C-alpha cells in the first residue's frame, strides 16, 4: 500500500490514549468496579447494538443475574425474557450456555485465556480480545465494527472489510498498533472513537486525534470507506401468523425450536400456506373464520420476512385443551412478559 510509509512516524496508540483521557467514556455501567463477568455480558450485548440501547437492558440483566452462578442456574426462558427486545437472540442463548460451561468447568471464573474464551459459545476473536484487554489487561487486539471502520478509513482500504483477506490485513494492523501498556483504556478508546467521532455517517474528523495521518481524510474520500459489501439480492420469505383469541381474551402462542430464528422464543403459530384446515387440526382448534390484519415486513441480516397476520376469534374458551410445553394460552395483557421477538411483541400490543 503506497501510503503506509507516511504513517510510520505517527504514534497511533498514543494519539488515541491522549484523546481517551480527555474525551473517552468512563461512566458506562460496566466500567464501574470492572469484573470479567461484567465485561463479557456488556461485550455480548454491545455486539450489533448501540450503547444507549444496551444500558437499560444491561442494568436489568445484572440486577437479576449478578454473577455467573446466577446466570448459569437460571432457566433459559427467563434469560431470554430479560433479553427480549434486544434482538439477535442467539446472543442470549449462547450467553446462558457459556455461563453453564464456565460454572461447571471453570469454577464460575471466566478463563483468562484467548483460546479458551473463543471455545465458549458466542465468543469470537474480537470479543475474546476485548475481554482479555478490558478485564485482564492483556495485550490483545479487537476488530469489531467500529475498529474495522476506523482502520478502513485510516488506511483507505479499497475493499470490503468483511472479505477474508481484507480482514486478515486489518487484524495485522490492529495487532501492530497495540500499545505496550494501558490496554484496557486503549481498547475502550478504539470503541469510543468509532462510536462518537469516526461514526458511520458524518464522522467528525475535525475533532479526531488520527486526522493528521488519516488517508481517507487526506484524500477527501472519507465517505467512500469502509467499502460496501458487494451487492447480492436478499431473499424474501412469506409467512402467515395465526392470531387465535379465545373467549377469555387469551391468545395462543407457540415456542420456537431451540435453534434457528427466534429460537426458544414465543411466537404466534406460523405457517406458509393457506391450508387453514390442517393448521387448525395441528393446533387442535375448531376451524373458524379469519380476518386479515395489516401485513408487515421484518428485516433480518440475510433475508426479509413478509408477515401476514390472520386473526381468528373462537366462540369457546377451549378449556379442554391444556397448555403443552411448546404452546400456551396466555392473557393478552400478560403476554408481553414472555420472551417474545420484537415483531410479536408489537403485534400483541395492537390487540
Ligand atoms: S480523520 Fe475522520 S475518517 Fe479519519 S479516523 Fe478520524 S474521524 Fe475517521
């Protein structure tokens, strides 16, 4: 890369640490009396989610699950209920699974080892690096979305950062730029810079401590980086949700299988064809007329889901049909307390 030489004289980490001392965030809930458990939970919650959204969830979660033992011995359903609304529920399931492994195999102590951390469900290389640096003050790099964006601009990387060979190069830079001390501060500084100055849209280059050596800034091409993912068409799936209400103002919810989209959460019965007879047979409810509610779309990272809700009001309480482990009749007013994915919660609120 022709421009790398101009950066050799620049002390990247020193500039970042100086900036962090003056402008970094030091009052986040997980930065108070730091424990490895706090760091871990916060890092998992912060994956794909912004700090301001995470804070109330984190506080509630910590009040209920203050340590690894509390989390490991809790029911998954309850953990997911505390996660409900944060999205990307595999994170909550993996957190619970990992807590059980740590509880049984590591005497409730997070291992201070990069390799062992990465063997735990839900902990990738960057999260393991963050835990090592923030909780154990070890010299390990991170490469989350913020750092990828900063480095892509700083080095004007002319390719999508998700491409394996580009990612490999970014890791090499992230490691080469590490300071010899203040690893926790440096790690937090990188996250803060990406979240507050070198933001996705409208980065505030005038206040950036890296500006004097940032290639994208020098070339006046900041908005060109990071390079986007090469386009591919996003598949669209179509499903129907059956919103069955009985005469007790209860609705029928089904628990999704443990793996896959919304695994372990409660949803309306879902089907992909209009064969209402077999759907009702499967649900053990009499066939009744349905009313089409307003359809809506939910967007996942790898596909779009078009949802057509159909309302069916039963003329009976259906008390003969007992709840089963994977289905439940629940009062509309109480349904929100269950672990529900966001679109189900939104639909329940409209009922
Ligand atoms: S100068 Fe601008 S583009 Fe470059 S790292 Fe700083 S904020 Fe990001």
